[in-house]
C-alpha cells in the first residue's frame, strides 16, 4: 500500500514538472483544466521523444562514414602541421639573419634612436602637463607615433619626423616665455562651454574674463570654482585688457607642476570662512564684541557732550542744571549761609550723585575685556576635544585634516583677543574722559568749600 502511494506521488511530481511550460503559458482556472493541460503536455513530450529516437536510428547508419571522414581530416591536418612547423623554423632562421643584418646596418643609429625615444618620452610627459597644449592641442599624437616607430623592429622614423621632434622641443621652450591671447572653449563652473578670449602667461597661468583657468583631466580649460583674492582677479583683468607695456600680474611659480601654490592659496579659508569655523562660541564672542563696541562708542559720545557742557559751565558765572558741574554749583548756591563742614558734605554728596551717570558702562566694558579671552579659550578647548575625538575614530593618517581641526579650534582664541584688545582700548579712552569730568567736579567743589571757609 505504501509503495503504491509513493509511486503515485512520484508520477504526480513528474507530471507537474513536465507541465511547467504549459502552465507558464496558460494558467489553469480549475483542477479539471489542469489535468487536461498535464495530459496534453505528456502527449507532446511523447511525440518529441519518438522523433528523437527516429533521428538517432537514421544517423546510426552514417556513423562509420563520419568516423572515416574525421580520421582522414586528422591525418591531413597532422601533415599540414608538420609542413608549417618546418616552414616556421626556416623563417625563424631567416628572421635572425635579417635582424643581425639590421643591427649591423643601423650601427650608431641604434644608440641615436634610444636617445630620441628617451627625449620624446620626456617631451610627451612635459606636454601632457603643459598649459601650452591649451593653445596647441594634439601634439602628443605625433610623439606617440614617433615613439612607436622607434620601438618597432620593422619601421624607421623619417628625417622630417626627427626634425619635428626638435621643433616641438624648441616650440615648448619658446612658448613658455610668451604672454599670448587666443580664442578657445572654456568650461564654466556650471558646465556651460563658451568660446571666449584666453590669455596664456607662459607655462604658468591661464586667465579669461578676469578669471583664472585650469587644465582638467581631459586637457580642456575650465574656470576655477574658487578664485583667488580680488586683487589678483583685477590684475588678471588688467592683463587681458592690456595691449603693450608691463602689467602687474599674480603668477603662480608652480604652474608647470600643476599649480599647487595657486590651489593652496585658493583653498585657504577667507576671513568670513574662518569666522564661521569658530562655531557657536565664535558667534557669541562676536556678539559680545559688537555690543562692547557699540556701548563704548555710545558712552564716548555721551561723555563728549557732557564734557563740552562742563567746559561751557566753567566759562559761565551762573550755574546751569543741564550739566553735572552746573548741578553741583547749584547746590553751593542753595547753601551759601551754612557752615563749612556741612557745605563740604553737601558738595561731596552732589558729586557722588553725578558719579554713577558719568561712570555708567565702564565696569561692563572691563568685564567684557576680561571675559572675551576666556570665551575664546573655551571655544579652543571644545574644538580640541572634537579634533582628538575625530583622531581617535579615524586615526592620524592625514596630517592636513588634523592641522585643519586644530586651526579651526584656535579661531575662537583669535576672536576673543580681537574683542578684548579693542575693548580695553575703548575702556581706557572712555574712562579717561569720565575721570576728566569727575576731576573737574572735585576740583570745583573743593574750591567752593575753600572759598566758603575763607569767608568765615
């Protein structure tokens, strides 16, 4: 019973595998339709097997003929192989003779071709990195063909090709000392290609429309995304507009080696970028510095006005209450008949009342001058912590990245000092102006008290 069930399962599985293609083409919607499709597939497979068996029986009679034909073919190919091998050996001997004859006839020319090949290789390397190729493209194609000829055992360079190699050497040298203008295609930072006038400064720099250019990997001129400082751009524009004479221009001395100096100068952060590197602490220091400057300027203006009024009061005989000295003198006028000690106390009290308004903001300026460097130190320590955390994670394999992180961390220290130094100077100026006014008040009040004592 178990054997019968197993046979039925195997038969069903085989029928399912046979009918996969039919089911893939036409899906069954019921079990009866599926059974019918399996039966049709079985009949088709049976017809195909019978056809294969009939073909095999027909070809069985021809097997001996095919075998004899294959043996004959093998015999003929073996004979052909022996003939070709003998011919190869003969030609190899002939090639050796020809090579020996070629070496004898070349003589010293062989050494000359070696020097030409070396020179052409060096010239090709120079031309690949030369910005002169922007004006004269396609020079490396000739040099490549010349090198191939000199390295070939069947070709020789012509006199004209050797002379042209010498000419290209001379042209590269001569063009390296020229400042010329020519029209070519320039790739803008947004990818647009524009035909415009280009100025080539020897083998150092390319400029166009007041912008510096570079040679990309495809040996095409592209405008630098980041440009140097404005003074260099103005020099480039003046050079392009010049027709004769001498014009100041910022030349990159490393131009023939890839313009590393220009790239380093361009990649150096600007003042605004340096300021942003300070981060939140840098922004706070800047805000505190701006507030300190505004406060100092405001107090300086106020004290200048008060000083002018006090000076006017010194020249007047009647007290005016629009200035501190006038208000102090008014107190003396109101208390003419009292004794000297009481008058002295009232005068000191009047000066003390004026002192807070005159010295207003001085303590705040002093505090800002002291706190700004501390904030800068806080930002530096925080930046150093972040830098060392990055080194812990990524390692110290790139010294530039580590130096950049340390440089960014020190920006806050610079900002703190830039705020503290002018704040100290402004505090000194404002404090000097306030002390001058207070000194006048003390001097005048002391004079009034002394005068009153003499009257008594």
